[in-house]
């Protein structure tokens, strides 16, 4: 009696349903994990772009008219040096982004916003009001999916603004 009931439940299937389910479940799982991994990449690129803008903003409001040295990156009322900008941008790292892997390159190009080079091409005045500040942020992103190449994807963003103060 039990065997007849079991054969009725199982029917004539000989494991095809299990094989079909395992193949389709594998494809579905890999697709979902791929979407999650590429979403992580997009999230990280968005952060890199945001960090470049924030680093430039941090530098543009802390020009040569401010006190020369800062106690910390979050200090107010002091000039923004390259080290301060780097420290500030790295402090913005959200969960999932390793702060020590964030590369920050602040520069003060030699031209004023109007194209003249007076006052902006000398070291003591390169961060004077009206001069440009440029911040380049890079990050090496690694995918976690095993079938995607494990080489790092370098993400980069640059922002440039005129020093306001």
C-alpha cells in the first residue's frame, strides 16, 4: 500500500525535476549575486564622485585667508592643506568602502578662474581667493563574484572649484 502511494506521488519522473530545479536555481542565484555585485560597484563609483566634490568644497572654503594649520581634518577656521583634504575625504568613507584604499590628489592649478596667472602660481598664494583647487579621488574596487576577473577596477573622479575665501 505504501509503495503504491509513493509511486503515485513520484509518478514516472526519474529525477528530471530535481535537475531542472538545480540548474534554474543556480542561474537565478548567480544572476541575483551579479546584480548585487554590480550594484556595489555603482554604489562605490557614486561615493568616489561625491568624495571628489566634497574634498573640493572642503578646500575651496579654506583658502589662504585662514589660519595656516589645522588640528584635525574636521577643524574649522584653518587652511586646507593636501594632508587635511586627504584626511577629510577618507573620513567620509561609508560602510563597504575601505578608507585606506581611497587615493586623494589635491592640486592647485596655476591659473585664476579668469585665466590669468597672477597670484596663483607662487607657492604661498596658490590657495588664494579666486584661484582654482582640483581634487582627484581614486579607488580600487574588487568584485566578489568568482566568474568575474579578479583584477581591480580603478574608479576615479575629479572636481575643480574656485577658492571662495
